[in-house]
C-alpha cells in the first residue's frame, strides 16, 4: 500500500509564489515516486491577513474549485481539497503530514497522531510580522520534525529549540532551466530582474541602479518580470513581462541577472538565472550566500545601495571576460542544487521517520 502524505498549505495562491512552488514540486515528485499525496488548503488560518471575509472566501472555493490558478501542472494522482480550517475532522488519516509557514505549522502541530508524522518545512525566517514568540514556538513543537531549506535557517531554528533541524536546500529543475545561449555570445549590456511590489524584494533599489547605469551605457537593455501588473511609468528601455511563459528564453537572452532582496530563505529566481548562464549580482544577504560567493561565482552588494549595485553592473558590462568567468563559475556551482539531490535527501528523511514510528 502506498505511503500517504498530507500537505497543508497556508492558502491557495492565484499566482506563482516560491514557497508554494517548492511544496508543489515535492508533492508532484513524491506522487511520481508512488506516494499517495493529498494537498489541503484551509480557508481560515489564524494570524493570516485576508482581503475578503471568510464567507466570501468559502463561497469562492465552491464556485471556482480548482479550475482556476493553473500556474503549476500537477500530475493527475495528486489530490486537492479546500477545508474550512486545519482540524482533524477535515483531514484524512495518513503516514506523514507536511506544513509550511509558521501559523499553518502550529495548527498542524495540534492534529492527532493519526494524521501522520509531522514535518515543519521552514522556508524563511518569517519574522517580518509580529508574533515572534509564536514563530519561535513553531520551531519547538513536540513530535514535529523541522526541515529547513538553507544553512542559515538551520542556525536560526536550532538557536530556538533543542531539536536538530534537517537541511534540505531548495532546488531547481535542471531539465527546464539550462543554458541555451552560451554566456560569451550574449550582449553584455543586457540585464534581467524580477519586480515585486513587496518592499522586502528591494525592487525600487534595483530600478534606481538601472537608471544610473543607463546614463552611462545608453545601449542598456533591461527585461523585468513578475506576478504583479507592470509598474507605472517604466521607461521604454525596460520591457516588463507578467508571468512570462518563456522564462528560460528570457534568462538566456540576458547577460546579467540582478537580485535586490532585503531578505530571503532560499531565492529561486537568481538560482534559475545561474542555471541559465547569467552572471549574478545580488544583495549580500544570507539567502543569496547559500549559493553566491562574492568574486568567485557572483558579485554581492549591500542592501538598499543602488549606487553600489550600479557600480557592479558597470564593472561587468565593461569587463566582459570577468562577466563570462562569473557566469560559467556560477553555472558550475549551482549544479549541486538539482531536484534529484533534494528528493534523495527528502525521501531518506521520510523513510527514517516512518521507520522510527
């Protein structure tokens, strides 16, 4: 009989989101490996800020079901259910249960043992809201295994609990994200960047840096993408794509990728860009340092420092050999973050939990 795994998500996102993509990838890949996978989306989660009232949200789940929000392709055997809240009566008995985000994890921790061995998949240091005491308590729940996606998160989590955290770093689909155009054949004055209205993504600082570069490099060409609408007032030398279908081609059209985040758990887009042969310039934060080594496979800059970002961009545009070297070194280093490696580690962890029931 197949091992049953329940995934509990904070909500059902309408647009692509990194933390959800990781959960979805694990669900899909475990299902492909013969696990019986079921995803649960609560309509109400404590401490979650909602735009619409509960009854409206519940009504929409009945009307829309799972016909919308098709930004991820699930295999047919993956089952999905909306539930009012994370309670025993709404969730099937299983062998394992995995939750992400601290408030969802706390609710999972209250479930009975019949719902499965419990795993808290920690994908960021989620201290940007209040309730820090509850965040730390989510690291220290009894009979819950903590899995973290980056080494700096392992250090943080283990400083708030006596339990060891298991490190399984985020991964990229190397069959999808790869080099199509060799770095040496790319126009050095081409840059890609993600755009977000979230302040912690630092997009405003990236835009300011690009404007500075444009003043010195008139031929600069920029391609930006994101899940939000195009920002107002973009100059004509910046092209914006909302949810681009050809993201791999976009990465391969550009020589440099910049990432401006103020905080990350394990950022996916700069890692994807490295797989696709871009030279990476990113902020000097722990999440980026998981795979970015300053001067060896990337260039790091201070957060909120557009002048320094502009200087690094100009340095690579004017020093083509350095750009190519960084791109090739980055592509070589990032290969260790393939999904095959993460899945091997995850299945090893799951099997150990089942053996120790």
